[in-house]
């Protein structure tokens, strides 16, 4: 790699997004913050006409054009910016003209400030706090409920041995089944409350997916699951049992949603090329993506944030813990969980995990 001029490093590390265009409105500079704010990578953007990239945000091209041609400068111009994978964010844009040392106009620059940054940071830490609180709450509740449950189950078993009447035995059987179901929920709550250490190793995520699909589909009715795996996907690094739990929750949700006649669930894997993870040691980890797509009912926007809250459910028999646990596990792996849903059309849930390469 060529050595960057010092000012290039400064531009690269600025907290504001820097987007430069030349006089023909072709993008010449796109720094890291610009990547983060827009969700676009510079390989997608550099040397391309700005208008072709920000199709939904024509205003950006318009103000840069005005800056270039009419010397109109904009200061803290507030607008919403659309992004590929997540909701639009509000940004503040400041523009100016760019000249070379001889004083010739060589382009225009936009400084883009993420005004939602503070807000989304707040919701993230709020979400974490809420999860921690719910964790303690769940642990206490589970503990209190466990012992009496054991008592009820034992008494019902005793009774079933003592009663001769078959009709009455049916009732004791029903008590025991209900207790077992409660016990299963309590166990789930405890798993959620005490996550335990991750046992990280290199994993073939396709194998994990196959096992999950087998578990959910064998001998059961429901929408078909179509696999579109990328065979060249490198191993991911993670805890096999925990990741299986995540994928199980997500595929189960997708199958429960896609109950329409021609509903289906599709599992896609791929390497992520337009985004990478930089850890504290500045090492770059490439990400693998597992996408679970369903053609189901979709999630209304007002529920999107809530689905990560423990016990939020819209299903009669649901515990509402699946998404909360999955979110937590993926975060512990240093990964990401993205959701994109259109009510009436379906839902895409993407899990991004660090690969071993
Ligand atoms: N793929 C999906 N399509 C539509 N809605 C979904 C999807 N995934 C999650 N949801 C919504 O999010 C809610 C919470 O999901 P979560 O997995 O946490 O709990 P649950 O599925 O209701 O219960 P459990 O997972 O314990 O059976 C669901 O009740 C549903 O409303
Ligand atoms: Mg679920």
C-alpha cells in the first residue's frame, strides 16, 4: 500500500463523513465516517457519479452542485439520509468548494455529521441496561418458581399412582405436562439470565444450519426451507451450541411466520465484501453473513424495536425470549443482527459473524 500523505490520515479519521466530488460530480474522497454513516463502502462509491449512488437522496447532489457552480455554501443543512440496511438517519451537512494550490476549482466537499449518533447510542445502551435488568429479574423469578414446580410435579406423580380411576389419571397427566412446559420456560429464562462463557472455535456454519433445519423440519409440516449456501465460505469463529440456538430461534420464527400457502424460508450465506470489522488491535476481521428470509407476515415498524425485549411476543404460546437471547449471543460473538421487514411481504434477518480468516 502506498504511504498516505498526513492530511489523508486526518481526513480518514475525522468523526464527520467527508464526501468530495470533482467538477463532473464524480466522487473522489469518501472517508471511513462516510462509510459508517451511509452504510456504503468506498469501493461502491469512489470514481462513480454521485447521482447514481445517492438515488434516494438527490438533495445531496443538488447542494454539492450548487456549491460547485454557484458558490453557494451550506452550513449544518439538516436532512434525512437513506441507508441500505437500516432506517434513515438525520444528518447535518456543511459544504464548501475545493481549490488546488494554483487556485483552480477542483471540486466540492460535503462534511456529513451523524445527528442520530447520540440518539442511537442511547437506545443501544438503554437496550443493554434493560437486558441486564431483565436478566436479574428472570433469574430471581426462575429461582422462586422452580421449587414449587418440583413440588407440584412430585405430588401429581404420587396422586397418579394412588388413583385407580383412569378418568382422573388423565388430569394428573395434564398437570405433569403443564409443569414440564413451565419448567422448560424457566430453563430458558435461566439460560438468558446467566449466559456463561463462550467456547469459541472454528465452525462450519453450514453444518450448524443443516442440523437446525433437520431438527425443525423432520417429520413436521410447515413451509419448505431452501438453502442457498456459498460453498467457498470460510469457517466462522464461535460457540457451536450458542450459535445453533440463535439459528434455531431465527429459522423457527421464519417458519412460524411463513404459513401462507406458498410461503417459504430461504437460507443464504455469503462473505460480506462491503463491510469489515476492526477490533481493538486494529486487526480486520472479515464477516460471514447468514441470512434467513421468509415470505411471511412481516413485522410492523412499531414492533421492530420491541422484538428484542424479553417476553415480547405476538404468539399465543410464545415466550418472547427467542430474539432477546439471539441478540445477546450474536453481540457476545462480536457480530451483528440486522432486520429488514415489510409487513405483508416478509422478513429478512441477517446474522453477521467474524470469520477465521
Ligand atoms: N420472521 C418473523 N416474521 C414475523 N414476525 C417475527 C419474526 N421473527 C420475530 N417476529 C416477531 O417477534 C416476536 C418475538 O419473537 P421471539 O422469537 O423473541 O419470541 P416468540 O417467537 O414469540 O416466542 P418463542 O421464540 O419463545 O417461541 C414474535 O412474537 C413475532 O411477533
Ligand atoms: Mg421465536
